[in-house]
């Protein structure tokens, strides 16, 4: 999901770490870097940080979040949602046939994640933000505009499996998951609170 230039980061990171590993391999326990090599390593690390900052590579809060453990929960919910769409099912009394997978969308995910964090921080549970914004306001503010269809699921639960299972057992939430008009999906998760975690799914289709 992260679309940052990871190749550039990997190359520059390996150049610095490679020198440190060479230095450490020449030493016994406990490891310590000689003063001269330590000074040179700090200098190279400083240059690397300056270059990353200048090019905005891997240096944003959002990029950090997409590389964090939280991302595994969101990925799991995304995968389970697409797995559910591969099988026809009843949502309440309405039958939904199997349908296509949804594409991950970072803008929808950012809106979902921010809402999950907001509910956790302010201790509320609603599709409407405390400042009065609706989910359509939030996805537009995140940059997802000119859509023909949009929907949102929210839940309070500690893990992705239980969350998606509860959505599929709820006719309204299940209908959002199985809706064949949807093309894009973003999932947001915030750990903690009275439910163990807050979950948000944003579904949409551009016109």
C-alpha cells in the first residue's frame, strides 16, 4: 500500500549500514564502534537524513503509519472483505451475487484512519464526527472527489477477523461489503478504547 520510493531508501540505507556492519564484524563482544569510524558513520547518517528530508522520501507521518504494525490489521480487514465478495451471500433477506475485488485506495484509507483515531481520542462512536462532518465530507477532504457512490462501515472490535465477521452478519454493513457498484476501498484502524479498537471502512466509486 505504501507507494514511497523504497528502492532509493534501501540503497542509501544499505550504504550506511554496510559500513557499520563491516566495523562491527571486526570487533568482539561487547560491540562498540571505534571513535573514528563512529564519527564517520554519524556524518554519513546526517547526510542521508538531509537527503531524505530534501526529497521527502519515507519521511512523512503517513508513510510511517503505512509501514507500522497497524497496517497489518488494516490489510487483514481488506483481504477478508475481498474474500467475502468472492462468494454470493444473503445480507438479511437480500441476495448478493459474487462480485469483483475492490482496489485499495490511500485517500479513502486516510479518511478512514483519521476517523478511527478521532473516535478513539474523543471517546465516541458515530458516522458523524464531533465537528459535524459526515463520512462524505471526510473522504472529500482526503482528496477522493467526483464519486458516484460512497458508503461507510464502522465497528468497535479488537481484531480484523471478528470485525469483518460482525459486519457480514449485519444486513446493512454486509450490503456495503457486497455492493457490486463499489470499486475502491480504504480501511482505518485505531487500537485501544473500550472496544479494543475502532474500525472504519470507506467504500466508493469515481464517476
